[in-house]
């Protein structure tokens, strides 16, 4: 990866982190519910400025909601829609961070599609 790509990724991460800060409590509660009800051990939250046909919409962009739509999904849905190949699901599980501490975000933006793990509690 080129240094300028790394800078772009870091800037994107920091910007995204600030922009979704208002949603973290809601996303955290949804993550807990998904796991408590044994829907999945691996919740994934899709954020996008466009409509997507993934999961259940938690936040509709616009107005006070900001510029992101937020959808609650799971690893299993990503596998069923072939976004994560079945053979790669175990790799995903091995890199999945503790959902008590982190939220798994799948971000769709002008920079492409990226998985990120953001702390549930952000400083500042």
C-alpha cells in the first residue's frame, strides 16, 4: 500500500468515526440484541450514503440523522448474499473483535467497501 493510500485510509477512519459517533449507542444496543436473541454471534452494521438491500434499517440519512444510512446485518447474511465467500467465513470469525468492546462496521463510500472495527466507547 502506498503511503498516500494509508493517509487516505487513516483520514477516512477518523472522519467516519466522528460522523457515526451519534449512532454508537443505538448500534451498540442493536448489537447486544442480535447476540442476546441468538440471531448471530457476529453482528455487522452496514453504513452507506445510498440505500442498500442488507439487513434492517436502523437510521435513515438526512436532517438530524446526518449523511449515513445504518443497517443491522450479520455475518450469516453476508455469506448468504455471497459478499463473504463461505470458505472465507472462518477467516472473518478469527479477525472479528469482541462485540462487547467493538462494533463491526461495513462502510460503503466513495473509497469503496471496507470492514472496520470501531470501539463502542469513543473518546471525546
